[in-house]
């Protein structure tokens, strides 16, 4: 259910959008797409690339404008707005979908993927398609999965070299019950909060740290306030590009196909940018003097996740998805 507050917010942003969208694009129909990341980030560039393809293939009838840097709001709010057609498109992590779409919980499970390559194989195949299909009954069409690398813990207090070191520490997680339980199971305390509040929360000591991949750790500036990064790689959560079903249903089947195809073609482009950005971000963070702890035994972390799987893999459908993912070589 959408609360009144959410609706009001959506309407206000809608009005702001109407003004914002009288902009650079000459296309007859400009689809507005949200992203929390700054301009130049691989996800932002990939959606721009998709827009270029769409514009070319529709002879300029349809374009995409990316509103980066959370200009349209934080992920949880923009997801609601996309569901109600106030925002046309959205590039988000699967995390904030976990409470809404149960299928998204499975690829968000800690240590479900053995590697990024394993994640690619799963999400590029039939399982990925099944998960994309699950968005439709929630007012969204899933277009493509992007990469979000591997997420690890960082903090402002001390080097974490084992699971025991996490005891009692306070970490921000994305707004998903699954991630709250993940951090709790490791003996730490989880604080779900929007991405945009993390920097100041670490700086003022409201939390000790957070967890993310190299590019986000770097681009958000969190590394400036959290000098210890432990590569436990507990999550390899894919990111997703969705379009509002309201916007989708207004398109002809031919144009829908053009969008689907362009989204698909933006994936290898995104992955190339991602690999470059990962390396560049790591270099920048290391140069800034952040202490990187890479020699860490992941086994106790993996073992601690058993109750998290028990609690969140609740239906036969989800159990089946877990098994299918594990069976992918
Ligand atoms: C990033 C991800 C964002 C957002 C952010 C977060 O890695 O790309 O979509 O989910 O993490 O932690 O909120």
C-alpha cells in the first residue's frame, strides 16, 4: 500500500520533473530515468548509452534522460514513484526490492554466488529472466541486470580481520530486512538507511561504517571517513534496470522491442565500464591511504549465514531458485 506521504512526495517530484524535463532532449517522448550515482558512474553511462541506441532506432521519437546523483530521490522512494508512473525508468540495486518482490531476495543472499562470473552466468540465463519477469505484477518491467561487484564492510574505527571483530559494531545496510538479518547474524548491529545519509552518519559517529563495492565506496566519498575496508565480499548483488508498466503500456510493441534490445545491448557496455571503474576506484582508495584487509577467512562468515537463509528462503519457489543457482557451474 502507498501511504499518503509517499503519494504526496511522488506528486511533488512529478511537478519538479515536469519542469526539469523541458531540457536538452529533442525527442518527442523523453523517458526520465533515475539513478543514485553521480554522472560518469558505469550505471549512469550505460543508461545514457541505451538512450542513444533508442533515439537512433526510433529516428529521434523516443529518448532517455538520466537524472543522476539521486536528483529524483533515494532508491526506496524512486522505486515507489516508478511503480506509479511518476518516474519512467529506474536503475537500482536489487536490495531495495527485497521486501516487495520475494524473487529478488535470492540473488541478494549473502554468498549465494561463488564469483562475479557465476553471477553473470545465472543472471544472463533463464534464472535471470524468471527474476526479471517477477517485476511485472508489481507495476514494473524488468529490462536488464547490471553489475554491482562484490560488497564488503568498511568502517571508521578499526581493521576488521575476523568475524569476531564485527561484534557490537554498527553498520548501515540498504533498506532490506534480509541485509538487517545478515549483519545481525554476524554479531553486529544493522541500521537501514538511504545511501545519501551514510557519509554524514559515519562522520558524526551515528554508525561505525557501511558496506559496498569499490566504485561506490570511492564515488560516495565514504572512504574519506571510513579508513578500513575488509574484503569479506559477503554480497554480489546484481543491479536492475526497470521501466514503469504505466510508461511501458503506452509504447507500441515495436518500440517496446527496441527498448528491450537496447537495454540488453547496454549490458556488455556497462560491464566494460565497470571493470575500468573498479580498478580506478581501488587505486584511488589505496592512494588515499585506506587500510585494506584482504587476507580474511570467509568460512565463518559463510557459516553464520545459515539462519539468514532459513528465515528468508521461505517458499518452495525460493528454495527452488537457490538450488537452480547453485547448480549453475
Ligand atoms: C550501490 C548501488 C546503488 C545503491 C547503493 C547503496 O552499490 O549501486 O544502487 O544500492 O549501493 O548501498 O544504497
